[in-house]
């Protein structure tokens, strides 16, 4: 390597002041001569998802040094979805994705660094890492801190494994009167035993898998649970790979292509993964300048079955997938079934070469063959129609393969809807409409897990439909439709609905419609202004694009 980005701060007489400051941090001539690689950490003690990442940074630094490069550390933020869910703080979650990507860009570009290893845990940190690498187009590796282990308790005489999904649903069961105060307290105290991201195929594990299929995360590195001893070795591997990528001049956009994005989308569909991946893959594509349509998820869901029996639509957790053979095994099944294409990855091996090395645990029940799927059709549908001219996302994994017709119950925000559910005012056949929660109107496009889980906890999952211009958590299940675009604050038709309207949802026909006089309602309609919260929230509301375009704040080539 004759030149490198960090030469801008380390080479030549004029850079003596910069070198003087770098020497103060302990760097010597050898360290200054080699590539300088950012170790970007989203470590925080506020959430179990990220609270161990400071420890994982040490083996990453070790790997970078072993690869002949110099690590320098930066930190950025995390906003915990699970902690903020159901409150005002949840408005910060999606916005944090942009702030994380921006802060990585500023630190790396500001110091002219050669590459980055980004340690991620909670939901928005994963797509933000990929967005930053795509935007900067530098060598980089994403290292996922891994899943939490399941909680466990003896509940009503039976041994029971727990995830955070069980706690949210227990709130609904408690409101219904099925669980006592003591039983809710028992589940709360036992659900989360320590470090790691939420344990089902919720957003974090969905995106960790997708980033491996995309080629930006080494296949297998994210698989070991957060507390597994083998996690440190994966950190060393990630550090070495980053150094090697610098030497080879391989940058992020060499891995992000229409083929790799399609592979990532297949992994989401085939695993029954989170609807948030629709938003995040669109955002990554926008940052990389690669054409991408959310309609891909609908196309794939009609031709790709769900082959993993993972929560929330299935039975098992991420730690069970790891024990069964991990992402390699899952990918191998899709490869053998002809559902994905080969593509390069940051490990230096192609995707297929990685998957060929999978070792399947005898008798495992987590991953099925494509020819013998857990569910015949994929996990997502993209709907259009009267209510969603730019599209909406229906999660079908576990429910909602056909049609639903019901009566609208309209709420101006999540709190009012949650109160109605908790007060048991929602009945079978209702269509709960939660609006003014979109990227611009919220602002921040809150997730509605508190509401969907309360519905599920009352035994109404699949018997009640929920529609929103906001989002649904990866742990949500039932007949749930999010990302309705245009959103209400942008004048979208969801803003015209009234209580009592008849709404028809047809997953097979890709339609979501209502029998109303649209022209008459439009004539009298004036959308509410975005919720003014000041600061970064108002800035985001002014900049953010439609959910159908990934809810990004950058100017794309399509604008």
C-alpha cells in the first residue's frame, strides 16, 4: 500500500502537530506508519443489548494489531427500543439510526481513518453501521455482539423459557385479568438474565443475519450468544479482517449490490424476520446508491418459504439457531434450495463458500429444508390500495395469509390506542388504526410493540388488525400492517379514516382499501402538523423521506 487515507494526518512536515497529539495517546512511529482503523463502539450500560460491547472491543483491537494496523476507539449512542417502547422516548429510536450513521461518518472522515470495525447490539445500531460504511465507502466490518440467553422461571407449575416478548404479552394478559400482579412481576424479573440483544428473530437478530447475507458482517461472527466464550475469538477475527480489507483496497460498496441486497431480503423473508428490515435495507441501498424497491419483499414472500421455526411466529430463539448450526446452516438450506445467489463477503470467502462449511447438529428442529418448510410462504407482504398508495408492510409470519375485513377504530397516536386495548375496549373484528406516528408526523416512526403485545396477551392476535403509519417491532405478531405511506402528516389517506369505516385487507391481492367517499373527505381534510418536540426531532421531521424510501435523511439520487 503506497498511500492510505490516514496519510492526511500522519505524513509530511506540515502534519507534525497532528502527529504530536497522536503520540500523546501512546502511538509511536510503527503505529503511525500503518493503517489506522476506527473501533466504533455502541457500548452503553443502559441496555443489555450493548452493555458487554466494551469487553468485546479488546479482542477487536487485538485482531487489528495482529493484522498490522493501529486501532483507535470512538463511541456513539444507542437508544433502546425495548426500554423506550410505548412512550415518548420511542420517538428517538429511528432518529438514532441517522445520528449513529452521521457520528460514525464524522469521526472517521474527520480523522481520515482507513477503515472501521463497528460493534453493534440494539436494533438501530446494526443498520446504522451498514449505512455509515455504505455512505463513506471505506473498508469495514460489522461485529454483532450477539443474542441474550433466554430467561427462565417455573410458571404455574411448568418450567418456562422467556424472552422480552413474553413480558410485553404478559402486560396484556395482566390487563385482561389472566395474570396476577405477582405473576407479571415474576415474568418481568426472570425474562432478561444478562447481556445480549433480544432473543427471538426480532429486529436485532433479523438484521444481524441480513448483514451477514449482505456481505458486510463475517458469516458466523454474530452467531455466538453475547456471553459465549467463543465471542472473543470472533472479535479477533473481525479485527484481522478489517486490516486485510485495507490492504486489499476492498470497500463497502464492493459488497453492497442488487444481488447481495436481494440475498439479505431473502434471509429476512425466509426467517420470518422483522418488518423493520424493509425500512433498513431500503436505507442501506439508498446510502450505497444501489436501486432497491420494497416490492422485492412481496415478490420474495410469494416464492420463498419460511424455513426457520423462530419466535415471534415460531417456537425457538436465536441461541437455538446457533446450537442447530447457525446462520451458516440457515444459508446452506437456502443455497441448496436455489433461493440465493453467490456474492463476495468481508471474510474473503464467497457467501456460498461460507455456507458450504455449515455443520448441522443431528436432530435439530430449528431450520428446515426449502422443500420441507416451516411455512409455505414468506413472512412479509407489501400492500397498496386506497389506504397506501406508496405501500405498506404486512407481516404474515404465523398469521395473516389471507384476508381480513373489519371496522375501523381510529386513534391519533399510540398512547390512546394502548389505553383502549388495556381497558379492553378492542374487540374481535376491529381494525385499530394508529396514525400521525410516521417518520415525519411522530416524528420518529415509533414501534407499536406495547400495543400489539397487549392485543396478543388478550388472545386477540390474528383476530384484530392493526394499521399504522408508524412501525411494528420485530417481536410483534398478528395481523399487523405498518409503514403506511404516505403518512398522515404528509396528507396520506390514513389521515382520512373515521371510526366505523369498513376496511378490507387482502394479503393475496396486495390490497388495503376502505369503502368511503374519498373525494368528499379530501375536500375537508387538513393534516395535522408534525408533532413539534424541538431540537433534533424537528430537524429530522424536516429532512426525513417517506418510509417507502427507507426514512432516510440524506439526499438520494432519486430526489
